C-alpha cells in the first residue's frame, strides 16, 4: 500500500461560549436628538440606525418603453440572435416613423 500522509489534528482553541452568545444590545442606545440634528463626527458615542431603508419605487413606463415591449418579440423573431441594443435601435426607428396620432395612443397608455 502507498505510504499514508501524516495527518495532524489540531484542536480549536477554547472559546468562552457564554461570552460569545451574550447579546451586546445593552451597550447600544438611542438618542432622539440625533434624529433632529446630525451629531458631530468627533462624538465619542456610537449610534446605529435600525430603520429600514425606503423601498425603491420603479419609474413608470413611458410611451416608448410600452411600445418597445409590445414590438420586441416581433423584431426578435424577424432578427434572431440580434443583441438588445440593436433591437432597441430598430424599434426606435419604427417609433420615429410612427404617425403622431399612433404615438399619442401609446402616450395615453403610459399615462
């Protein structure tokens, strides 16, 4: 049989599990005055914001975006393997050639 590689087993250093599991919440504090006016950067106290960030609201789709989404499948079918920027150019040219009354229909949909 081939020689076995020497395997050394190392024990992990002992840790104080009681200390590691103790919550650190008692060291945190909330200061209502810090909400009204920003605190100086050299302050010796640390504050953590527990607020959830406001959700990002997507921009509404404009007339061209709705038009593009409607016509994309047809352009892809006519031009297989074409990259998205090229598809946008084709649909953009179609949009420019549309009569104003047709564009106004898409603008009403966007509103």
